[in-house]
């Protein structure tokens, strides 16, 4: 299964500075499982939210062939 993954903000460090990659998985995964494969702790405070095909979704949603997954960092400021 191929999924296009876009990392936003400082999360690009998980792709060595690149923001986009196409990842291939042998089996269907949830977003949570894919995030772990990338190396991001899904429980980390640095993870903000995820979107699939332009729609914000819950992290336990399953991914499908050809999906575009965007992973956004938590934003803070003041």
C-alpha cells in the first residue's frame, strides 16, 4: 500500500529535512501505526493533528491505498 506523507513544520526532521515522501507498507495500517513507523511518538506533545486527503481525522482511522497523510505539529505561542 502506497501513502503520500507530508510533514509540516519542525516535524520534517523525521524525513531528514524533506517535507514529503511516498511510503510503502506491506499491510493496511491506522494513522497511529504509520506515525510510529515514521518515528514520531503518537502520544508526544509535539504532534498536533493529522489530515487525510485534506480532511482532519482521528489518529486511529485506517489508511487506504493512495491516501495523502499530512502530519501537523502542535503550535504554541503567546
